[in-house]
C-alpha cells in the first residue's frame, strides 16, 4: 500500500490530475520524482529525523516533495502560502527544517526569506528561480530515480496555532516502519469512506492544510486518483465532479455555501450523481446549509471532528446527522469526556471542555518546543485524557455537539485564525489604547475578523483611523489575520486584574447566548 506499489503494478494510471490544466502525473512519475527528491535530500546531508519545509501554492510538484520525505524518514512541514515572510521564518526555524521548497508563485515573500534563513542547506524554487534559490527541476532531475538505501517512514509535522499567538508544531515520534506500513488514517479512508484504486477523489482545498494533505496522500497510497484544484471555484468544482466522475471529495462548509449560492441554472447543469462520499470538517456547518446539501446530493455527506494532534476522531453519516442535527458525531477513536474547569466530568447535556481518552500506553501528542502548552492539553488527573481546547456537550446517544470555540479562535472559511497575534500588533500602534480582536458573522465564510478598538483619543475614532489600522495590520501580518473592519469603544470591558471580558464584546455581534456557533 504505497505509491511505489502502484508504480510497479499500474505505472500509467493517474496518481493525480491538475484541475485547471488537465496535466496528468502517473504513479510511475510520482514514484520516480519522489525518489529523486529523496536522493537530493540525502545529497545535501539530510538523514532520518531531519526536516524540510514546503512554502508553496497547489502545483504539480507539491505532493512529490511530500512523498520524498515520507519514503526517506524526514519530517515535512507544509507552510500556509498566505503567510508573510516573517511568519514563514518563524515556522521554518522552529521546526528545524534544513531545506526549503517554494515556487515563483510565492516570489514576493519567498525573496525576503533568503536573508531571513541564512543557515539552510538548500533553498529550491519551482519555476524561474530568484537570487538565492536553486531551480527546482534541474536539481531534481540531476538525481537518480532510485530509492535511497535507508528507506523508512517519514511523517508530516504540521502547525496548530495556540491562543497565545505563535503557532506550535505537532511532532510525533518516527515509527521506524517500512514505507508501505499502514497507519490509522489509512484504515479510516478505506474502512470508513471506501477509498480504493477504483475511486476518483476531488481535492478543492490548499494542500498545506492538514486534511487535504493527509487525505490526498492516503488516497494515493491505496491507488485512488486525485483531482487537485489549484484554487477553489464553486462552478469549477461541480464541473470537475461531472468531468472526472468523482466519487470522493472533501470540503469545508464555506465551499458548500458558495456552491449553493450559484445561480440555479449553473448549479444544476452539472451532473454530480457520481459522488458517493462527500466529507466535510474544519469548521461547524450551519444546519440549513447541510440540509440543503443532503437534499441536493443525497445522503452522501459525511462529517468528522478531529485535530492535527490525532488524539481522537468523531464522525457521522447523513442518516445519523438527520437524526442528530448539529452534531459532529460519535467517537470512533478515543473515549469522549466532557469536563468542567476543575476537570470533573459533567452529566449528559451540559457543556464543558472536550477530552479524548486514549489507552495509557498510547503515545500522546506534544507541541514542539512548548511543554507548557502540551501540559495544558492534559487533564489535571488523567494524563491520557487530552483536549484540543474546544467546548461541547453530549446527548443521550453519545453524539457530540460543539457549543463554543477554543479561546475565541476565529474560523473563517475553514481556516483557523488566532486573534492574539493581531491584538499584540494593534496595541503597539500609538493611537490605540486597548483592543479586542474577535470573529463576527459572515454569510459566506462563517466568520470574519473584526477589531474593536479603544482609541487613545476618542476624537480620533472614525473611518480615517479604521483605514489606518487595517493598513497597519496588512503591513505586518498575512491578510487572513487582518481585520476587515474596525469598530470603536470608549472603554473595553476589563476586570481590575486586567482580564478582558472578550465574550461581552463578542456577544454584541452574535446575539445568541446559548451557542457561539452559527
């Protein structure tokens, strides 16, 4: 169960097809290219346990780099293509990557990284290489397409940001297994979702996200052909389902919203009847949206709740959801516990921190270089109970419902945004006395970022200061973290100890006091 197996048995079958160009990469090509990049890493001195970073758009070379790391015992860190150079620098240095792969599509920020990352043993750019980078294709093609002598499983090291701002890597111990040894995700995609070598999987999301990256690789491991969209477009997604007769797919709820908002004649002209399993996760899906999707596509919608940390997995199918609307499912791995702030277990129907219990002997996840955050993820008594920081409740049948978000994390279009970093920047502005950054309702993306600012001088409050503060953020942060609007308050609600009552600020915009999820 590996791309190398399919390269031998069905060499000419498509491992993936790029949606916009129809370019096909076969399993034989993917196998050869990944071997060449693995050889390149060894030639630059990387050994088992070392790491690489990928700062790249969705292009045809992304997955071959990941497979190179998987078959040579390397950690591979996929970095969001929406980050600024400074944010990329932090992640690359924190994960200890020795080689950076990027593309000329990322040129503006990638060019700044040359000076910021002077200790890399290799910096490669797909396309026309900027100064400080080597051209990717000549470097790859100079290497033999033979497996490295010491093949062993590598794995991803992805970043899950915390409420204190800076993202933290989730690093698991390398298994030492053979490259074709099955893992837990492989069991999920085959047994639960029916992936095999007869399926066509549509992937509409950025490959740097955990789910698209892992599911594409798991799909290819069992011989599924993947359709990789360079960027999500709702009509193109429907056209791809019809054109390739896609049977599997994975989405975030905002993609459902955008497809449902297409004009009726556009939405219905594409045949989506081939779709057997449409998986969604990453953000809560509004009940009316999911109802419409089931009405449109039939009972093929599957949902799961999990994190990059891999500490538990909840799921449910369409029939279960229709009987438990709003739920994210029951636990397939891990045992669910809902606890109060002291760690006491709560009765059915009461909201509290969501913990997953794993066997005592199971290796728990750790946040790299952050023992404090790792400790905070553990239950105060049961150290094999871990939390992602989310709040929820269980019903009598054991179905989980999310009732809040971890520490006011903002989820916009399926992307997790942590407001502390934006608050930390805005408070440095000379005309800002205090600030709260929150998520407010957005019809298309679920939430959008808003800053509520207490100006140093109340007379400054107004459109000019709003424009100035948004521009200030855009100069220092990636656009996704920047407020789309700024409101002004004469005094933000703070406790005498200094604690900001952010819920009081946020509730003005949400209204619903029982649930923080729309």
